């Protein structure tokens, strides 16, 4: 999976994930939520689909997009573990430094 931080660093992708966490959206509905062209939004949608963060439900000629909640939660838990590990390492080094003083 592409780094979750990189995906969330883009405000458009972050907003798409936020919107689709609440309900399903068609591509047209998503486009109307942004000041961006349809091809521009589609690029972001495709990136999120490729990383399996967005799920598609097809109904007739429409595609409905929604957040893949379980995968997103799994990735968020993993990111939290990584951040906690980094912070613990930094605090341990700071503690070692302070004890040497």
C-alpha cells in the first residue's frame, strides 16, 4: 500500500475520504463538492480505489463510492503504532541525555 501519510497529505483525497465516510457518493456528486474538473477528481478517486481505500458499488450506469472503513481503520492503527514507536524512541533518547547531565 502507498504510504497512508502521502495519500492523506493531499487535501482533495482527504476530503473525498471524509465525505465517503459518511455516505455513498457518485462521481458527479463528488465533483460538485470541489472546485476541480471531473478528470482531476477522477484521478484522485482512482488513486484511492487502487489503494483499496474506496469501495465501488455499481448500480445501473452509476458508480457509488464509499470509504473502505475496515481497511482505513487498520491503516490508522498501524500509523498510530509507528508514531508511538518514534515518540518512544525520541523520549528514551531525551531521558538518556538528561540522566547524563
